[in-house]
C-alpha cells in the first residue's frame, strides 16, 4: 500500500499580505523592484509557496531599523 504525498496549497497575494501583515500593494511593488518572497505566475495570478515565504522571511537582516 503506497502512501500519497500531500502537496501544500499555494498562497495567494492576499494570503501572503495577511501573513506578513502588510498591504497587498506592497507585495506588488516589491515584485516590480525584484524584492520580496518569490512568486510564481499562473496565468494572470501570482501564487506563493509557504516554504518560499518563510525562507525569505528568515533571511532578512535581523538588524534594528
């Protein structure tokens, strides 16, 4: 009996904005600037992998602003 792998659902721009507690427009602006968590275009929609978002967040500079 084989075990089926579950694929984590992809996040929408709104999901990522909610997770990071920032406006959706900030994510779009970051994408234009080449900054922010990596996204994949699926047709006209952007989708994010949870692991990519958390990895990006972990690699941010931890210095005080």
